[in-house]
């Protein structure tokens, strides 16, 4: 939680951590310098401070992971409720669509979407949400199937409450806990997916700082300047591990 708080601070107020150093400030004379007192994590091929770029890269990296997860949760919840409450025919159609999407290779599907829509953070979010939403839809559908037969729901129906009110007051609150746990864990998966797409050049375009793009740029200099690729990779790894640990802890508490 402390590390995630630090990453959140980096995303919201990066200048507080970099001391005013900007991520695009190039200095040809300082190119490929190793970690030192002047440049905590070294510099890249253009003489830009790697630490500053990692700090400023937290915002687009987290935006992609959190944005994709939020969009997937909204779409998946809507599909899950539609499948569970829309009748047998609707349930069959939605379930088959979910199975089709889940059967496709995830990275291939994301590449196909971005090939059509073009690179960029927004399109990365949309591509990741497209193939992660079915997982949330399946969970919400299963939870709703159980909850709709519960005694308190039958009592609400007998009291004349409308379907919308029953969904908002009884179904969604009871489905929220497992949905929140899955979403927390899947944020890490979305972060890795976003970094992977950026590594392939499909995310934010240069010179925008982004961890996956920094990792890709650093691979060409790994033999002479390992820090360019290693430290963005460490940032991705620690963030994903922290998110996953928090998600697993929530999962154990609820279970």
C-alpha cells in the first residue's frame, strides 16, 4: 500500500519527486550516464533523466491500467446483468459472445483493435477493456443468478419493488465484493498488457514518457546502458506485484 501510495503521488504530482526536472529535458553532453548523485537512475541516449521519466511515466501507465479496468467493469457488469435477467434467449446470446471473446488470443485481439483504431492511450484502454470485460460479465452473471433466487430478493418482489430498484439495492451491492476483488487483481494484468502494447510502439508516442515505451527504447542500449531498460521494468514489476498482493489480501478477507 505504501508503494502504491508513492506511485499515486508520482502520477498526481510528479514535480514533487523530481525537484523540477522535466522528463523531456535533453542534454547531449550527459547522454548514457550511469546512476549518480546528479542523475539518480542515470540518463538515456538523449541525456534525459531516467528517474524523472519514470516518475512522469507513472500517470500514463496507471491511466491505461485503471482506465481499462474501470471500462471493463462497467461493460462487464452491464453484460452480466443482461445475461442473468434478460431471459433465456438473451442469456444464450450474451454467453456465447463472452465465450467467443474469451477463446481469442488476448494480445492478438488487442493488436487487431489498435491496428484498426490507431496507437494511443485511449485506444490501448479500449483494446484491453474489450478482452477483459467478458471475465467480469461472467462473474456478475453467476452472482446475479444466485442472488435473484435469494429470499430477500423474493421479498422485495412481493413488496412490489421495481426491477431497477431491486438491481441497485440488492443485486449490485451483493455482487460488488467479488467484483471489486477481481478488479483489483486485474489492474495488474491490465498494467502489464498496456506496457506490452507500448513496448510494441502502440501506446503513447515519443517523446511521451511511458514505462513500456522506455523499456523498449532501452533494449537497444542494454549492453552499454542497462539502467535505461532495467529501472522502468522494475517500476512495472513492483507496481503489478503491489496491486496483486493487495488484491489477494482482499480476496482472503472476503473468503
